[in-house]
C-alpha cells in the first residue's frame, strides 16, 4: 500500500515546503493509476539527493561557502533533466519538488527524460561575474560524479543563463578530457546550442492555446488575449498570438499594466521593453491599475511571469475562457478549483510550458549526432510534439471528466510507473 505524506527524515515536519505539495498531487492521482498504483511510492522517493559545499575565493581574498544541491528524481524513462537556479532562498524541499515536477513535465509530453533540479543558495546580485564563474565551476565539479550526457543534463533556470551553461560544459569537459556538449542544454549556439531554443517555451504556449481554442470553438482571429510577463515566454507568445490575428488587449510586467481594447502593437511594445526595461508607457497603450488586469474580459489569459499570481483573492473575478500557464505554478490550488467551477479551461504548466524542455531534448539529440537541424524543422517538430501531448492529455481529461492538470499528472505518472514496472527492481 502507498504511504501518504510520509516525509523523509531530512525534511522538517514543521516546514515540509513544496515537496509536501507535490506529495499531495501524487496522492490525488493515485486512484486513477489502476494496477500501477502498486509502484506509486517510487514517485515519492527521489532517486538521488546530493548536498554539496561550494567554497570560493572572493575578489577581495575572503573565502565564502555556499550550499548547493542536485536532486535526481526518477530515471526510469531516461537520463534526468532540469535547471540549476542561483537564489538566496533555495531549499532542499524546493529543489526536490522542482525535480519531481520535471519528471512529470517530461513524461506528460513524452520526452524521454526523468526529472532533476539543482540549486545554489546565493544572491547573485552581490557577486561579480568572475565570482559567479568560480561558484559555477566549483559547484559543477562537486556534482560532476552524477552529471553526464547519458545521466544528468542541467539547463538554465532562475538567475542562470547560456553563459552559466558554457562554464558547466567547460568544467565537465576538462574533467572528462573531451568536449561534451550534450552535458547541458540552453547553451550558446557557438557551443552546440539549438536554434529555436530561446522562443521554444512561448511557441509551445501558443501551440497548445491554439489547440484548446479550436476545441472550445474560439476563433483566434480577433480573440482577446491578456498576458502577464513580456519576457522570453510572454513576449514570444504575444508575437505568435498577434501573427495569428488575435488582439493582445493587455500586458502586465514588473513596471505596470498597459491596455488597448483594439489590440496593442506587439512589435512596438517589445521594442519599448527592450529599450526601457518594461511595458510602462509603451506607445499606443493606456495605463490601467495592476489589479484591473485580472478582471478584463478576454478569450485567453496567459500568466507568464511568476508563481502564485492567480489566487483565491482574484480567481473569482477572472473573466476569460482559457488560462494558459506559461509560468511555473502561477495558479494556487484553491484558485484552480475556483477557475474550474467557473468553467475556465486551464492548460496546466506541466503541459503549457513544456516547449522549453522539448527543444532542450532536440538540442541534446543534435549534440549526440553532431548534426544540426534548421529552425523550421525544429519548430515543426516542437509544434507536432506539443499538439500530440495536448491531444493525449485532453482525451484522458474528457474520458474521466477531470481537469487537464489532473489528466496531465495521470498521463505522466502512468508513463513513469509503466517504465518502472517493466524494468522491475534490481537486484
Ligand atoms: P523573463 O525573465 O524573460 O520574463 C519575466 C517577466 O515577468 C518579465 O516581463 C518581468 O517584467 C515579469 N515580471 C517580473 N515580476 C513581475 C511582477 N511582480 N508582476 C508582473 N510581471 C512581473 O522570464 P521567462 O523566461 O519569460 O519566464 C517566465 C516564467 O515562465 C517563469 O515562471 C519561468 O519559470 C517559466 N518558464 C520559462 C521557461 C523558459 O524556457 N524561459 C520554461 C518553462 C517555464
């Protein structure tokens, strides 16, 4: 029998953190797993957790120590994949949960990876580039025993980027004695990165939103779209929605909220963001209060900025048909229930923003063959994979009359546990 909510001894029962949220999600889908539920406890036990000390000499000659983690959640379906974040508030519980959600995301869209995540407790704003390079290299060296193109492949996450990946690639390659481009994804093009990676997540968001719109009989031509976040994900999605004839009626970011009932000029807004750092005062827009963003009438709403944005406080006032979660975790569980009760169709993060890991998968495949695809082929394969994932998951949602989020978890957990059952236990 499965054992709900049994926390590992290394997490405090008083502060179980995001890992407890993940455990509850697994509990919820267990009744749908049939005979595979015998294996469900596999999902509640990360395969490997590595905690490392990262000592670094700072520019002023002092020695600083940072705490680093790498968690490999599940390897039943393939090597593990997941970002590395640099943040002062990183905790083990958070890294564990994020690694498990990567397992779910990869399995939900049927990319042959398990999930992993890494983190270093550091506020990068307080350190120079040279210091961050030393932190990255020492952290990589400390976790290198469990890294590798066939084992564990990091990618950028909060406060890390293509340059960070280049340092990881170099450190790992120095240790193995040969260049290993497949050890990281999201790296610069000059080191074997993939075309289309930067836009991949936004393109995936648009692709699944277009599928859902078709299912619900919404014509994208003239559809009203509101987007929170005009960065990598939100900006790319805005461009693609506009190209499809939709009207971006509102955009919100850390500088404010802009509105135009006839549709914003997306190219002009993105240019304004590039030159000023935010959407505030973009040409052809009027400013509205941030709270009013959530009450605008629209066909599609895309939270593509931060977690915890749609809450019990604002969910009831949301007047849209489809919420597409470009961000990770933008909707709290209470808000999710409210949206569902109000008939809002929610495309969950594990499906909606999986375009990024999908093109990371393509990058890894290209690195193995040292043969690079053109951008058109990458986009076509991305769109086809996202469409198929949407179809698989929405079919299960319809069959059981459940939300797309629950259906995505059932699909993902079933795939992982089927692989686990077939492999059996060693010895
Ligand atoms: P980004 O840094 O490029 O953009 C973030 C955007 O959020 C910016 O427009 C910023 O102004 C806005 N923002 C910040 N604080 C805000 C606030 N208080 N209110 C409103 N807006 C605010 O980041 P990104 O890569 O576009 O990622 C956005 C989200 O998508 C994150 O949750 C990320 O985890 C998720 N995601 C990204 C990828 C990817 O490939 N980039 C993949 C999967 C998930």
